[in-house]
C-alpha cells in the first residue's frame, strides 16, 4: 500500500534544497517577491486564518490542488469563535467550504466552535479540523473543544473528544487511504488554571483511524506520544504552547514546534510508539527561531518553521543547523508578531502560507 502524509510535502517527489532556499532568503528579505493569492475572509466576516491544508484528490466539493483554510476568529475579532473553512484555488478563486454550527453537531464539542490550525484533508475526502473555543475571545473562557470530522461537502459527521483532546492546536497526518494516523498538539492541560504562568502540560497525541468507503472514519485508539511541553495563556495570542507538527518522509520522526521553549523538538517512532517521548529531543533552539508556530517538512528533511514573534520563516536541517531565514510578514507592532501559523510547500511552486495580520493566503515562490 502506498502511504503519503499531508501538510508535510504537497507532492511525492518534492525537495527543499537548503542552497535554493537560502537564495530565496536573500531575494525575499524585504518581502517583495511574495504574492497575495486571495483573501481568506468569507461572507460572514470570519478572520484570523490559522490552518491550511492542500487537497490531495478531487472529491465532492473538494478540488485537488486547492487549499482549505480555517478561521479562528469571528467578524467581531474574538479569538476561539471562528466557524468557517474556505476553499481557495492557486489562482485565487474562493468559496465557502463549511460553516459549522455549534448548536447542530452530531457529537460533543465542549465549549463550541473556534477553528484552529489543526486541519488536514485525507485522500478519502474526509476533512478533520480542531476546535479550541471561547465564549468571549479570552483564555479565561477557553474550553477543551474537539476534532470535527467533515465529509467532502462540508457536513460534520462526527466529533472526537475526551480527556486526551484538550485544546487541539495543530495537526498533521500520515494517510494510508484505508487507515490514517492524526498527530495533534494539545495546549489546555492546566493552562487556564495557570493564569499566565508556564505549566508543563502540553501534549502530542496520535489518533489512529480506520476508513471504510461510505462510512465516517472509525477511531481505533488515542495514544499520548509526547508530553510535558511548556504552555501558558497570553493576552495577545490567547495560548502559547506546542504548535506546528511535521513528519519526515518515512514517518520515522515527528517534529514539534515547541513555542514557549523556542526550539524544534523531535519525537522518534511516532507511528508505532506506545509510550510518551516526553518533550522529545532538541533538534534546534534559539538563533533565528523566535516563537516557532507553523511547521512543515520536505522529503529532503529540511524543517521550515514560521516564527510567531517576528514574521520570519526559518530553515533548519535535520541535523539542527539553521541555514537561513525568510521574511514573510513585517506588519504589526512588533513587525510580524502573531501573523504566521499554517504553511504548505508545493514542489515547483513555492510555499503557501496564511497571514492572519492581513487575512490572506500568500505565496512565496
């Protein structure tokens, strides 16, 4: 069976070559080569795009090669209240894929709907998105949320929830067609009670699914494969904790953007391990990293991490060497702060990323 994984590399033969990326870093220092693909704001006014996933196969309303984008904020700019997913083509054609009603769900989602960076599209056409909801946009009202499973027409079929899913913040997947493994970071384990202090409760969980044609994915197990990551509430970002996730090409290593510790961590044997690897081994820390949030990995093994504090994308080799940085956003105060979350690399095209300072899908060629 041929396996592929999503949000890590968009084409099977994709390569991210350090020298080529460094050349782009020089060319894009001032952001002049970056192009805006489209606005991510739907007709209901939701803003703050967080998650991005490239559609692998055409199914239902999903068109192969297009992108799904999840919005974290409502039109009132309250965090944890966004309810929409939009579909955007590489040429900028935009449509609403889903508008999720918290009062009309097929299963529990504690606290309601606030769509996060946790977003994947499986080969089978199922879309899975995380919810970390609030009632007023603040961390004080944040609740556990859930993972929502949508069909290829944007209808919610089921929810995954429970004690091991507590503030799903980002996600990636290893997709085998009839089976899939979801990897999810959770950032609410003791965070709200900590009142702004760092607590070491962040986790990475693996959800193993069986997928049968005509039926919703069946959850087989949930396993904690990473734990003890630092996390805290934040008046501007709401929550800071383990965020971006990326698998290497063979599924041997899961990389985690450990935002609070300003490092990239590695969890070995993520597909099959039965115990937690704790906070994992440090691949790279400090240097050009500055609150890494979004993360993706190419088959060549290079790690791309989007900084939350200064709007730069940092290139890191599997050996931990930081080979360059690329400016993606310089708006706001301080410049680039809090703008970058989801990103996808597409071979032969470049890096697509969401910018929640401008509410756009952008392309770095």
